[in-house]
């Protein structure tokens, strides 16, 4: 996939997140989601979550959890990745990455922050994310 097509695909995904703020008409309450099912009112969905790192870390790691079970991962130094993801329970998610399942506990989730505790082979790792500020442009990387 060439650079222009990749950028277009990423911008299209970001456009989906922007549509989530459009008001809708009142509707009857829907039944509660079953295990593994993603609810439309889930604050995790359709937002660009940018990893909050130390100043020395490489910038721009982001995840987008789409309601259709697609996870978009991107950063300022790697190309994007599309993965399957699922919400295992109210407090746990998982996704496929390089043939392995990554599980993470949701330690915190609100409009301003997402905190994940990844269950990795080498041990647990806490990752903190905040909604992306728009516009956002990756900084120039040192060569």
C-alpha cells in the first residue's frame, strides 16, 4: 500500500470517530450487551487514543477501537496495523497481534483517560492514553 493510500485509510478511520459526536433522536433502551459484545455507548469506541509517555519515548502511539471489532494501531515511526479486538468483559479487552492474543485489563476509562494493564509474557505493563488533540501532526524524527 503506498503512502497516499495509507494516509487516506487512516484519515477515513479518524472521520468515523468524529461522527460519534453527532446527536441522534431518542430511541428505546436496548438490552444489555452480552459477554464479548461491544455496546454502542462504550466510551472506548471510535476515539483516537494517544499513548501518554515519558518525554524520552517515541511519540504518537495511538489505538482506535472500532465497534465492528477492528482495532487500528499507529505511531509516528511505524505504519498502521489493523487487528481484531473484542471486549471480553466490562473490565477486560483483548486483540490479536502477530499471531498472539494480547489481553488487557481496563483500569480506568472516562472521557479524558484510558488506562490499560497489558498482560504480557514478560509481566504486566501499564499504558495510559488520552484522546487525541485535533489537529495532530507527528513531530520530525531525528535521523
